C-alpha cells in the first residue's frame, strides 16, 4: 500500500552496516553512479548513511504494507457480496505480498527480517500513520482504495526509479498491482454514490473522514522535511512532498466530481493561471499526533500485529521441524 | 542450508526464478524465506505468480549461489574490453554489398 519516510529519527546503532561501507557521504565513485542515473546494487560500496536511510525507509514501507492489511481485513467478513469479498481478499493478500517484496529488498542491505519485525513490534520503527484511523463503514473500503491507494500510487511511482536497484524493482511489481486497488475503491464509491440516499451519505461520510489524512500521507511540507534534500541527492526520492501532494490533489478533484461527492475543504479552488487545484491549510499537528502514537488505532494495530505473530509461532516451528526431519531422512538414505 | 539453520529463528533465504511463458528463460524475480525447497516453491507461487506471471518456477538456496565480486569488477571483465573485433560492426563493408 504505502510507506513514507518521515517521523522521529532512529536511535543510533540500530541499523546494519555493510562490511565495506564508506564513512563519508560524498564518495566520488558512489556519487558518479548516482549522477549517471545508474542503479546501486546490493554488493556495491555505498555510504553507511545511504544504507541506513534505505533500511529505514524500506522497512517502514514494508511495515505499512502488513499493518495496512488490518483496516481492510476488518471488512472481509462483512463485505456486501461474494464478489466484493473475493476482491477484498485479493487486495489484502496483495498487501501481504507487497510487504514481503519489501522485506526481501531490505534484507539485501544486510539486515535480518526478524530484526525488522522486532523493531516494528517494539515500536522502534514506524509505519504509515494512515493505518491508525479506523474503518467504520463499508464505504471506508471505497475511500481507502480510491484515496489512500491513490496517494500511495502517486508516491510510489517515482520510487520505481529509486537509485537502489532492489527497492526500485520491488516497487515496479507493487505499482502494477496497486492500480487494481485504486480502481476497485473508486468503483465501490461510485456504486454507493449512485445508490440510495443512505448509501450516498455513507460514501460522503467516508470521503469526509479520509480526505485530510490522505493529504498528510505525503509527509510534512517541504520547508519542514529535514531528510528530503539528502534523499533527493542520493536518488532515493525524486520529487518533494509538496510536489507529490499537488499531483495527487490535481488528479483527485476531477475524480471526486465524477463520483458526485464533495471533498471536505471549503477553500478548495482551481488556480486557473497555474492550472492547479489549491487546498486550504493542512493541519499537520494531527499528523504528528498520530505519528507520536496518539491516533485512534495505534495501540490496537500494534497489539493485533504482535498477537498474530505470536499465534503463528507454532506454524513456523512445525514447518522448521518438518524440514529438519526430512533433511535428516535424506542424509540417512544417502 | 543445514537443518540447524532451518530450526533457527530465521528460515533460509531462497532466490526465485520465473519463466513467464514458454520460449523464454527463467528470470530472477526476487527472494523469500522458507524452511525447505517444497515450501519455497509454494511460497514463490503465492508471492510471485498471483496474476499468472509464470508457467514454471525455480527456487535456489541463496547460499548456493557463487557470484563475481563487485570489487574486482574491472579486472574480471577487462579481457572483453579491448576485443572490439568480436562485434560485426568492427568490419568495414564496401558500399552496395548486401546480406552480410
């Protein structure tokens, strides 16, 4: 679904270092590779801070994918038809897959998956704050697909050209799969907004609740985004938070008109000379409150993830025991 | 890829190769963890071919792969660098000669 690279910095000494990392950040060979728009591959020399920054961002992105299964998993049992249920199951399965592509990409940087999961479970690494909002009605499945996955696509498409090869390649797969997510969400809202007045109201309510948090998915404004400049220099990030947010707004406003739903911003207006839709001010205090752990669902999401991991322990143990037994049998036979 | 590794906290890493359709080679698509080869194949099917992306899958223990070192990149591939005569474009062809 989506990952963003902002939030509190990690405490020192928690990220893996490669065997031959460069101390400085301005190594000529490395920067020449970046300047040539070539890709950095796992066993290349790279600045330690580049490696650490990528591990943090990819891990946070992976965590977002698997935590992102929860708000939608909440509605699988209550989807209004078999078709919608099959679609939602496929979508949630995709989110699991996206998490796995990304964990695998992070591992190429020399970090263990179990270490990343530990950090998620202990709250030392973050996931996207958007998943700390509850999914109250079926229309939220529509709003998440249309707005949250829509914002994710805008954010993720440039990462297909990220300077780190494995991350870029994982993102190509993810972006291909993500477009179905957005369309199915739009279709849910379109169906509701053409339905009974109660269904229309439900669709409008969901859009009212998800619009502002979706805009915040792009992170703080550019003048308050300390890591951005370095990430741009290193080809990890290709566009600024505000540029991507504007792209999303311009893309989404006409879609809201096609849906016959309003966006909850009285100041939203078309700047005709610039050709852009301008929103009213975004209250970023809310974003930082939610990142800081005070969103509506922070505790529930983490508790559920930890419980799922603990309840799966016997499956992992059984599979490992089975593999070990057969490895022994094979040795005996040989 | 020992049994001991499989019983430790982390399952071994497998590299996954998928033949997208008949007539093409298997190509590397990514990696995954699994306790044994059979589970690695099943996980690879679920992870990398949810949309009919493949007709055949190979899984290879990542530890079994021997790779050239990036450090010796230049020296290792140097022998090919000064042999331009291995390419057809090296040779001059008189005007008007076709099918050559």
